[in-house]
C-alpha cells in the first residue's frame, strides 16, 4: 500500500531541525546538527513506519535539498557532525539526483562526519560516489529492525538478513561507516521477554557485521495499520522498563555505542512521578555509555 503525505510541506524547507550531542567512537562528546529534510515518499512501505506523513508526493526539484540544508545550518550552531534524515532513502536517485551531490558536499565541507539514512537494498555505487566528493567521513544509517526469522519478512521491508550483510560488506569495503536502527517490540513479537531478547540478538548481529553504533527505537502504533495490529493483539506497545533493560544489558555486554531513542517516549510510561528522571537517566547513559544506578519510585516501584 502506498501512503499519501498527511500535510502539505514546502520542498525547499526542512520540516524540522535540531542540535544535539552524541559520543563518537572514542567516547568524546560531539556537537551534532540534525536536519529532517522534506523528501519524496519512500519507495518501501514498511508496515510499522509513519515517516511518510512528513513527505511530499514528488521528488523535490533540483537544488531543493541544498536549500533545505542551507536554511537549517544558517540557524543551527557550529557542530562537527551533521545528520541528514529524509524519511526515505538518500541514495534513491528518484528522490535526490546525483547531480546535486557536488553542491551538497561543498556545503557540508566543514563537517567531520555526515550521517544519512538509506535502505540496505539501495546501498550501491551512489554511496561511494557521494563519499568520494565528501570532505568528511560518510556514515550510513540503515534500518535492520530485527533479525527474528519470522518477524522480519512480515514487516514488508523487503529485506533479509543476507541483504543487510551484503550492504554492510559493500559499505565497509569502501570505508563508509554504518549506523543501525533496531526496533523494540516490533509487530508480531508481543511477549515482553522475547522482544527484549530479539532486540539484543539483533544488536549483536549488527555489531558483528560492522555497525559502529545501534539506536534502539520503541515501536509505536501511529498508523492505521499498526493500530489494527494492536487491536488484533499482534502488536504490544513497549514499556519504559523494557527500553531500560535493553540499554542496561547492552552496556553490560560491552556494546559500544548504543543509543536508546528517547524522542516522544512518554507513551511508554504509566507513572508520571518517575518518568522524567528515568528519561534523563537514559539520555545520560546515551552520552556516557556507562551504566547508572536505576531510578527508584515509591509510587510505581518502576513496574511501568
């Protein structure tokens, strides 16, 4: 099923941008500018994805991405890392013309690292082309989601574990770094312990195949498809203690770098008394990559 954007966006303006911090491979805290580019709707129709809501039906005109990047960077502070997230695939030539690469790379020449998101099946010669024109290091963020043998095919991502391995090998051979997105509580995996287990197994798989970092993203029921799966009991929303447990076990196993995505995670908590403190703990662990003592709550005993 092809999705239609829910809002009208200006193809010459990013729909969001922000400044954040993140540790690098050596543990140094880096300043990061993240730009959410207005882009064409993704060619893949993953059942869990809601990113199509902030896209445009047709590819932005030639030069539009450069104008979006320039607009955001003019308003953001200095940083050494820039992330270009476009709710689709950066290296889909039907989304972004390779003719735009030189100007974009020139605009980003002051950045030491450039992170873009791309589907593993679209990791090919265009990635290497972009890397060659870039002054800094290219890092490609790919959604592996899960390696569960029955769940992954049902996500309609059109991806297999072998596909991911081929993409990772291709990128690493060309000295392109890899970032991996993983799902916590994907649809069709509704048992709490099983969900945690497979998130950690998927993380191990990603690191074993060259990932430089993994970001764990709680799955949300923000589309009609996901809401229907929830009604059918084929999707169970993750809880905050699940995200905490995954982060704790990952750090205990010595995985570096692991990030718990804390954007809009209030839906995961049933206790307003301890939520903010627990969220801040996860954010500190993201930065330090070190375990912290748990937050104790007299109201819920953290059973939420």
